[in-house]
């Protein structure tokens, strides 16, 4: 049986939904708020003691920290999600039961300058591509909220050093998580469907999770 793990980037969100996960899921819980660095309610214990991380880099920093710390042991399928995944996918729990669903959120697209979503600081996604040797697309198609389901092999197609460097940048670059939100599909080679499709990739109509 393929192992399944879920990495939760938590701040102060309600974690009671973790109790609804089936037993097949291994939970890795990372807190960014010292006031909420406890085990979740509902009796569902994480794989290890919940870890407190500095409140920097949003979910991107948490994802990168987990990958760097556990790179050699990554296996099976891994879901990366926010402490409250439901604003991006209201059927998140149901979609976890469907292996065909590989992302949990609305598909967005912006041009190489970040329009129409980017406001304020300089858009650096294309600079990241040049620095890290990634292909520079004509536009960036991405999943709002950066919640994905990956095979460990997708992650390991890039060396640990690649993620270590991104993690270091996340500790000093304020807009790092929003740039990475646009780059995850490129980094992990996630073939996002057309923006014209439904907001969340759906299960086959005959799958129990879609009913």
C-alpha cells in the first residue's frame, strides 16, 4: 500500500478537521504561532510532536522546511496544505479520498509581470526562474493557496540543495511565498488543466468522493 502523508502549515486556524482524516494519513503538523503549538483537537495525533517554526514565509517556508528535513525519507504520496484548506477547496476532505485529485484550489493565471493578481512589490517569478534554472513560461498558471498532492519522486527530481536554497531565501525575501505560489507547478512538474476548467480538479463522476 502506498504511504500517504499530509503536511499542514498551521498558524491559528481551527484544526478540528484533522479528526476527519482516515487512518491511512500520516500527519506532519507545523505551527507558526507559539500560542497554538499544541496537538490538534479531536484525538488525532500527528506523526511526531507538533513543531513550532518561526512565523516567516507562510506555507512555502513550511513546505520547504519539511522537504529539507525529511528529503531522504520522503516516500509515497504527500499532500501539502494550509491550516485551513477549505477556503481554497470546500470539499478538501472528500477530495483527499480521490487519488486523481492532485491539487486543491482555484486555477489562476498571470502574465510575466504578475498581472492581474500581483499588486505592490516587484514580481520576481521570472527572476527566480533564471537564478534557479527553471523554464520561463509566457504566463504563470498556478493553484491559489498552493495546496498540492505529490508523489515523492516529483519532489526528488530536484536535489536537496535546490530546496535548501529556496528555504534560505524564504527566510529573507518577504514576497517569497507568493512568487513560489506561481512556481510550484514548474518546480514539481504539475500539469495544470486549462483555466477554463472547474476551479478544483474533480474526481471521476463515478468515484465515491465525487458523489
